[in-house]
C-alpha cells in the first residue's frame, strides 16, 4: 500500500436532496419496499467491490455507525435503494481487515467506523473509479428527481390524491374500474 494522504474530496453534492421534491418514490413501487437491485448493471446497484468505495467515501466525510451508512446511502437514492445490513456490515469488516477503516467502540457498545490513513490513500489511488461511482449516483438521482421527471412525480401525486381521496366511499365496482384504468395506463406507458 502506498502512503498517500487525501481528504474526502468525493463530495456527495448532487444538488437538491430528494426529500425536497415532496415526492416519496418508494411508496409507488407496488409495496415491494426498497430496491436491492439497480441501474449499475447485473441487477445490482453497485458493481462488485464498488460498495466499499461508497462506504469509504462516507467514512472520509465523518465517522459513522453501520446503520448510519445504510441510511445515508438510502437518502442519496431518495429511498429507492437501501443496501442490506448483510452487505454493509461484512464490507465494513473487510475494510477493517484491510486496514482501511477502524472501529472506535462507544460506551454504549455500538461500533463507530472511521477511515484510516491507509483508507484515504486507497481512495486517492482509486480516485477515477470513485469519481465515476459518485457521478453515476448523481446521474441516477438526476434521472429520477430532475426535470422532466418532476412532471411524472406530480402526475403520480395527482393520481394518488384522486384514488385515495374517496377510498372509504368507493364501491367495489368503482375500485375495479380504477384498477382497469391503471392497468391500461401501465400498458400504454410500457409501450412508450
């Protein structure tokens, strides 16, 4: 390992945060919960080994608990993706084993992870890859939360308001008609 020193330099400033859009995209994904797959190939949000760079980038900003790392990644994806604890905690253990992160136990017994100088050097050595990962996350956020998708989000909001505003007074026949309309809309959208 080379001994470089590097500040975080991998900012997560994607512009406006998703929560500022007034749209909870996760609520529209058919009750499946948060996605464990993603736009970065292979059905996964990150390519093999890339999550370690995301985690190191977050630790370069400040020390964090594993749960904080999961929540921060989830926030960066507007709630559409959340890495599982079964992925994050083994990655943290691997980073610790490699000497890129260390654990600072708290009095409460919780583990707080912080980046080491070797971890900063590893980020510096892999800056082009880290920059690419950050750019892809930013592109994902822009594609989901930028214009013209904001018009789509407003459309979702209007549909939700229309469907749920009178739920308690709708008859089974009316609900069936709404489902038919939504199914036609899905077919038309898929055809676009």
